[in-house]
């Protein structure tokens, strides 16, 4: 019993926010967003990116976001989003979450307000959007507050948490593509399809993600060995979510900087 309690404690202590999509996943969504930004938005945002594009900052929050404690970055945001049984945002479950980071960044920069800010603050808010908005779309980052959201299973004989499996899902499937190749394969939607994906608000996107990602728990099950079929099914879901994250990020950046 004592060993079971210790194991349960260690599992509960594993931070959900360790990583969202891995570096590959974040780069894919950011690259899709980059391809779908307007010329005007690209021109206006370039002033703040220090000679880079948004892909350069896709994983910044995972590695340096909480090392650099200055100004706005003193606020802490979990990389996940809590939802309830109705697949609606469970506001207040976390002291800070990915949706909160996205909404605050949009509110601070929208309607041209970014023009009156110093460049470093604008860049930090861009980093928040580029990272947290795609993170909201990772199946493991939709935290259903009525059920366990993390558990152990095995991948190639190694014990791995559910959360980590979904973070790495683009790397676990049948494709060994570069970021450019991922974009070429995924970014093939019509204007109407793109418009449908970006319709609504970030809160409505959270609900959409919650409805679509609940199947993640049927695909990646506890105390099992992840099969080739489950890897394939997992990649199909991951591809849809990476694409939505990229299109929605482009939509927000076009809204602010376009």
C-alpha cells in the first residue's frame, strides 16, 4: 500500500506543463501559420522578431519562457487548458493556463495597441501566442477536469506518460518528414475549409478541441503497449490538431498585425 501511495504521488507530481507539442510539432504549426499570414501582417510583425520569423520562437516558452523573468513574463501560465464535462473552458481551475495567455496577449495587442508598446514587450506577447495557441490544440493539453488526465503506458517497451506520448506523436507515427514536408502535406485546405476552422473565438476553439480530442484516451490507453495501429490513429488526430493550431495562429496574427 505504501508503495502504491508513493507511486500515485509521483504520478500526480508530474507537471502537465512540461512540454506541449514537442519541438517538431510546434515548428509544424508555426510554419503553417507563417504560410497563411498576409503580406501586411508579415511586414508589420517583422519589426519585432529580431531578424527571424515566428517559427524561430515556436518552442521558446518551453525552454526560456520562465527563465527570463521580466515584465509580463512574471505571470505564470500552464501550457494546458482545463475543460468540464460539457467540453467548455473550466475557468479558474488553474491559476494560469494556455487560453488565458492567448486571450491576454490578444487583448493587449489588438486594435493597434501594440504600436504604443516597447519592442521587447510585443515580442514577448508574440512568443506567447506562437507557443500557447498551438499548445491548446495538443490532445494531452486539453485537461478534462472530471477524469484522470495522465497515466503510464509503454512505447517500444519503455514506460511513458500519456502526456508525453501525445507531445511526441508526430515523431511516433509512419512519417519521418521535415517541417517543410509536414507543411506541404497538411496545408492543403480550401479557403472555405480554412474559414470554417478559424471561425469563432479562442474559447470556442477550446471547446472544439475538447470535443475532438476526447478520443485521445481511447487511442492511447493505460497499462498497454502502444500499437502500430494506435500510432497511426494518433497521428491522424495530431495532424488535424496541428493544422488547426497553425491556421488559428495565422488568423490571430493577421487580426493583430494585418
